[in-house]
C-alpha cells in the first residue's frame, strides 16, 4: 500500500513539474511579454571596419562600411550562416557578419540608449553609385519684349555618386507655356554639406545651354539658343521607403556674345539613389 501511495505522489510531482515548465502562470507570461515589448535589439561593431552587404554572403555588394563602436538596429538572423540583418541609419536593410558585431539589448528607459531609424532618414549616399531625380516647379525667365514670364517647369536629373559628399549630375528640363517651350540641358556637380543629417543641405553649380522654341503665333518668345550657367542649393531628405525628397532654388545666367539675362527655378521633387 505504501509503495502504491509513493508512486501516486511521484506521479503528481512529475505532472506538476511538467505543468510549471510548459504552462507558466498567466502573470509570468504577461510579465515576459511586457519585458519583450520594452526591449530593442541592436548590434555594435567590434572590429575596426565591417562591410555591410545587400545579402547574407560575401558575394553580395557592399553598401556601407561601419566602424568600431558604431551601433546598428538589429532585425533578425537569417536561417543560414552567421549573418545578421540590420537597418542602417538611412533606412536601408543590410547584412553584417556575426563575428564582426556584438548583439545587445536595451530598454526604452535606458539613458543614452540608441534608437531605431525614424520615418525621416539621411539620404542613402554612402555606398550609392548613381541616382535619378525628377523635379518640377516654376521657371521664371525673360521674354522677347524684355518682360518676365513664369512657366511650369519639369526636369530630369541623373547622377553619378563620387562620394557621399559629391555627385556629378546631368540635367534636361522643359519650361512650357502656351507661347512655346524652353529646353534646358547640361551638367554640373552637387556638394552635400552634411550627408549624415536627416535634413541634408546641398549646393550645386553647373552649365549648359537653353533653346527656345516659340509657337508659330507667339510674339512673347523668339527662337534662340543661349549658353547657361547656374548655381543654387536646397535641402534633401529621405523617407524610410528610400524615396528622396528635394527642395531647391536655382539662379541662372543666360548669355551669348551679345547679351546676358537671368532666370530662376523654384522646384521640388522626388528621387532615388542606387
């Protein structure tokens, strides 16, 4: 009888242990969930420099090089290899070799804790090779009778990124009204003053030409070709979806051997770097 009682007690203890292990009390589960919600995962670079790539492998392209002590928001660990998926400050996703970074967790209330990238981000200039922007706005320029006219303006601007602080740009624009159109074309350079800022100021210079094509019944514009020199600046920022937003003002001098005039553009638009 005693042996039967001992067996029953042992079975009860075993069941209780199983239940406590796999079915913890609701309060404990709630506490764990609360803790998980307050914790963010990050990775700190522990080598002199770490190449971050577009995929989990050395065959993927390097899009950013992080340096010792730099902190990156940690997303996940892929199923293969020792690669960690991280989010860069400009919102792009990249992969870091696990041996080159050290994962750690922080609580929301920790002082001086790093934070994940927000909705606005610095433009993704580091690691980019090229870009394309489409801007539109107002072209304010001279007419044949000496007055000035404001026209709708649209411009395409491809870029070659030399460095995160410098790009070489081409431009092709069209200022269009009911009296005809003015085609602007040429190239230049843009200097990004603070490329790591979420709101990055830039300045640019360039040169090219402008060709005016009036309508057959227009007396406001006349057919002519002029040289063009322009300079301006503006603000550039990126959204987390890697869409770039540009706001800019440009002043232009239109000239030939006999005359010179001034014109301005006030434009805004979208672009992407790749």
